[in-house]
């Protein structure tokens, strides 16, 4: 009987050790998850509270990154053959924005971008491009430059488009073929309405973090 008792005690100890390991793993997982949520909340708060303007250098860096084969498909979810992959899986949009942020930080190191900040800045850039597209469309139907434009020293539609959207021609080359361009979000989509009559020809008006 004594050996059986010892065997039973050893089994109980082993089971108790397994429970302890399992409980510790659950606690660690919960702690890691809480830290991840706290970190994500901090990044989101930083991104949404940032009211600084996106500079021309930062816009140029974003464009440089988007023009690299495969990167466009990450942000817009294309399933093309050039889609960037990691470990055999297509990268998610927020992973793409993490890569964009790293690229911009190297090109323009004076301001540090998180992935969420890169996402917000790209969304703002897309809004400026859509606003410029509306103006270009109105011009093509016969609406010329306004008196306000002339008084501001804007004498050509090209000047106005460039004022509304930095490197408009490059953005047109990158996004112009898309019939439905919407800012990229990881959690929810936002409907945007642009009133072109109130547009001011100023980079700062549109390159804000929205």
C-alpha cells in the first residue's frame, strides 16, 4: 500500500505543478494583453491629439514608400502578385503603416511616427488628394480659377492643385485609377464630405492629422 500512496502523491504533485504552470501562463497572457491594450490606447491618443502639420518632406517620404512595389497593395488590400508577405502571410494594413512609419522616421528623423500616426497622416494626405481631384473635375467642366485664386497669386490650375495636394501628379499616378479611394482604417470607416467652395490653397489646411 505504501508504494501506491507514494505514486498517488507524486501524481497529485505533478497535477498541482501543471495547474500552477497553467495559471501562471494565463496570468502572463492577461498581463501582456493589458500592456498591449494600454500601449495601443496611448498610441491612439497620441495620434488623434497630434495637431501638427504633415510637412512636404514627410509627404514625399510617404509617397516614396507607397511607390515601392508591393507596398500599395498592403494599404489598399489588393491581392495582386506584388503583395508584400511575411512568413508566407500577407501583411495587415497596420503592419504596413508600421513599415511606412519606420521609413518616414529614417527619411525625416526630426519627428517620430508611430504606426497609428503614419495611418492618420496618410489618411489626411488622401483627403487632400480627393479635394484636389474635385477641383480638377470642376475645372475640366469649364469652371476656371476664381478671383480669390488670382488675388492669391494662383494663375494656373496646376498651381492650385499643387497647393491643395503636395505632388498632386504623383498621387494621381499612384491613386488616380482607383474609382473609390477611402482613408484606410483598422477599426471603422469614416464618411468624408468635401465642400470645394470653401477650399483654401494651403498645404497646412489639409495635411493635418485628422
